[in-house]
C-alpha cells in the first residue's frame, strides 16, 4: 500500500488541522497511525511526501515502525514516485490518493487507487479495534470491569 501523504493529510480533519499549524506534527501523527495500521493489518505500507515543498527535516527515505517514509527530491513530485512504484508493483499495489490524475496513472499500471475518505474509514476502524483491544486488557494485577466498560463506551461513540 502506498499513501499520497499530503493528500491524505489534507483530506482528513484530524491531520489537516495539525498541518496548518505544525506540519511536522501532522506528518508524525499520520506515520504513527499508519504504523498502527501496518501492525494490525500486516500490509507493507509506504507513505510518500512532496519533499520539494521544503517542509521536512529528514532523510529522503527512512523506515519507522514498519512504515517506509519517502520524501521526493526537488524536481520530482510525490505523484511521480507513486507512479513509478505502481509501474514496478502493478496489480499488487494499492495507492491511497484523492488526486484523480494520479489515480488514473496508477490504474494504468493495473494497480488499484482508493480515495482518502474510504481509506480513512478503514484506518479509523483499525485504530478503534486496537484501542478496544487495549481497553479490554486490564492492567496487570487489576481487573477493573467498570473502567473497561467506560472506555469501550467512549470508543463506541467515536
């Protein structure tokens, strides 16, 4: 799975609000959530950001908790990198983007393009399942059923 990083950030409220004030925090939050998704689902996950914007302080490529993070270099867009990856991976690749032109390019390689809102719902379900799993496990040596019920009730309302 390859994520169009800034496209997903700007499509989902929880990241977009961070992006406006703290771009680094928005990227970190997205990568953390994708790492949790990767752990829950086991899909190889890559997120690609436009490095040409000059908004980063990282190497061009690194891995964090199972998620490969790529910043494009000047003169090359994240879309170009995602298109190249689709050309290599072909039908094995799923790209998450709301960019219609990029989706068309990806699908021309027989890869699948998924919109950010559809993926956002899947991401939310995976994160909620992870939180619910944590909530169901009482701390070692304690069994606080009331605490677990309260937490699960709050999660169900999200």
